[in-house]
C-alpha cells in the first residue's frame, strides 16, 4: 500500500505549478478544467513518482492562515544534508520564508522548514 497523491487548494494555480517545477523538478500534466464546477487542477509528479495535486476553485480561499486541524506540512526528501542546505539557501535567497533549520531534530531528522508561495509548510529532509 502507498499514498498515490496528496492534494492542496491554492489561490495561484500557475504560480504554484511553476514553483514546484522550478525548485523540485516536478513534471506537470496538462491542466484539467471543469468550467461547470469552476474547478482547475494540475498533477505534479516528483522524480520518485509521488504526485501532488494542486487545485483551484473560485469560492475556496485561505481565510485562516493560523494553526488548524488537518495536514501540517509536506516533507520532501532531498537525499543528503548538503542538498537540504543548498535548497534552503536557494529558497531563502529567492525570498521564500525560512521557518527553521537546517538542523537535527529531537527525533533525529535532518531538516529545514520553508514556506511555498502560499504559506504552506515544506519540510526539506534527507
């Protein structure tokens, strides 16, 4: 058994697609658009085969950016501590919010936490 994909609602569908393609080498499918439901989405595939579905629907937006019940972050394994360091620096230098790390956590992970363009937490790990 495996998780086939995770999905997230976004405001800027094209901007988020470009972010994940640029920084995480994702490959995008052709945009799905349902005009009746005013719904659009892309599936973004990582090199590992894992997929992230980014979705937009006109009436759905991020009202409360504070803590809430639900998914907390997406962890992306970059393969090495050096890769975590480099990606953290690259994202930080390009203006994306850096939350913490790189560091070794209490449970033994080497990680850094940054935000994507819409404030979703990305945990960059080995």
